[in-house]
C-alpha cells in the first residue's frame, strides 16, 4: 500500500495536528504554534506546510510541489474559514477582517 505523505498540518481551537515533537517536520515556529494550541494558549488558527514539501520542491520543482500540496492547502484554508467564521475574498462577510487576522499572525 502506497500512502502519500501529509504536507499541511492545521492548528486551532477545534483541531490541532502537530506537536512540539514534530519540529523537524513542521519547523520550530510550526511545531511551537501547534503545541501552544494543544496547551490551550490562544494563538491565531493557521496551518503549516511541512519541511517535506520544501524538500520535494528542491528535488522535483515548483509545479510538482504545487500539484502535491494544492488540495491540502485548500483544505487548510477551509479550516481557517471555519475557525474564523469568515471566507477569504467574500466582502459581504468580512474579507478585510479575515485578511487582517491572517496577516497579523505572520
């Protein structure tokens, strides 16, 4: 059985997929944000693209990696929209406030 690697890990109040022990996979910031969520510390919800995606980019190139991660990134965006109760690009339900929250966490 060939299982595809996971490239995107979400973190937030309703679900957190990473831990501090995953530092090599998620990087220091990604692992620590996930761990803070697990501990109940309030941080903006988000997702981390794994270091495996970076390795794949180096080995296979941009287009190959985009094909590998596109579905997971879109699922991560849907997770963020659900966590925030807003949709990206929808001016009627608060595009500016959603954008502010995303960029304030970068």
